[in-house]
């Protein structure tokens, strides 16, 4: 059945699904059951980036239900069947029935169609601890994450747990978990900042060196890598988790300093000659260095551009920021680690980062 409903942000659809359908059904069928209802985890709507385009893939009225471990075993399957049989077929015109079979897709309605029978719904029923372990590799409800836990959790996953919406926290646990995971402990933050500046220090001179030997393509590729690292550094300085590539630019645009910094980053990417590329990058270096000095935990460092030793390239010499930040890292577990940082800083494979929780992806 083609869908003609007006687009409604996914988080709003989730709220309506809970308040108008799931909550009344649970009150009737499971009176006294303690549960938490939320919309967190994967999905563009959790981070607030869904658009009408999102409706073609696993988007619609979705909800997370969390029960105690005991109640999952006793009631989980019954609740899933209850919802399949009695959920409304649509919420604000959007089907609660999800389909996976590619040969049955309706091109007008994407993967979702209504049904005359039970709905293949997306209301998950899980124990909170098991769900957190599956998403993050650690049960952040049972205990404070360790240093190595923090370094092993991808920022995209942390964003998925701390963003979205909680509609009812009857277990009294999810809100506390989200507060616990809202941002890195200060010592981990200092270490990650040092590691991010280290990434810049390793390649900032390559933009000029590539161009010097006639490799403009290589110079542009390095500049693109540096722009991405600068953006991710801004997220760290602003204490915001950086999402994965699809939403990195959209999320960056929401940062307070994005308006002033974006022209320099765009200029570095658009430049066709080394001199312009270098100038735009140095403008960005200086702006972010100044931000580090005003908001970061280390002693201020002169953010002005300067020659790269005796070579005719202008850089920041970002290792100066690395040294200043490293001096603030006093945690003995962090001080002995190399400046490779968290899993996001040393790995760049979507498949690898998505396997957290299903295998031991930790390098530590």
C-alpha cells in the first residue's frame, strides 16, 4: 500500500507509538510491570538527522522496551506477541509493520506496508544490561566504565545511547546510565585530545611536501584527512560525541564554532593549489588552537602558524599541543599508553566499529 502520510520526525512517531498504543496495552495486559520505554540505539532519527529519505530503510514507529532480566525471561516473548497482535496498523499514517523481503518491496512505500495479520513491529524487548553490553561491549549500568572500556567504545555508539529520547524510566536506570555516559572522564578526555593533536602533527607538513614533488592529488588527499581530523578535534573540544561519516558534517554544523570555521575547511578542500590549501588549513589550525587555549585543560600554547623546520611549508607544529596536553594526563593507566587514542582514532572501518559488543574489538 503506497504511503501518502506527511513526514513526522521519527522520535515523535516513537513517542506517539508509546503513549497512544504501547503504554495502554502494557497497562491492560501487564499491570504493575516495571519497564523503561525509549528510542535509542541505531537509526538516523535517534541523532535527529532523519528526513523523508529515511523512510526507505528501517524507519518508522519504533521503540525500545527495557525490562529487568527476570521479567524479560518471564514476559518478554508474551509482550512481543501481544504487540504483534494488537498494535495499530499505522501511527500518523506510517505503518507499524516492517518488511525485509526485497522481492516484495513496494517502490512507493519502501520497505513498509500495512498488513491484515500480525504486525512485524520494531518494538524491541530487552534487559537493559544485556542491551548495553551488545551496543557498547560493557554494561554501563552495572558499573562505571573503566579507562579501557572508554577507549573501546566508538563515539557513534556512545552518541546512540546518550541521544534519542526516554519516554518513561520505570526501572529508574536508563536516565542514570545516560548521565554516566554523557561524556568522557576528564583524564580520558585529556588523553584523547592529545591523541587527536598527535594525528594532526604527523601529517600537517605532508600537504606541502606532496605539492613540492608535483603530487597535487596527494596534497589534496592529505588536506582532506586533516580537515576530517580537525572536525573531530572540534567535537572533542566541544565535549560532543562525533557521529560516523554520514552525519559528521551535519553534526559539525551544529557546533558553536562551525560558522566561523567552515569557510576555512571548505577552502582547504576546494583549493587547487598548495598555497591556497596551506593558507586555509593554517587559518583553521589557528582558530582551533585558540579554542584549545580557552576551553581545553592544558596550559595555553601559541597558536600562530610557523615554518616547518627549514622547509618552505607553514604548519602549526601541533606536537606542541600534544606535549602540553600530555602533561595533564596523570592517570597511571593512561600515561603508559601510546598516543593512539580510542578505537575511533586508530581504526577507520565501519564494519570493525560496528562489531563492538559482538566480539572483543578492544585493542587493550
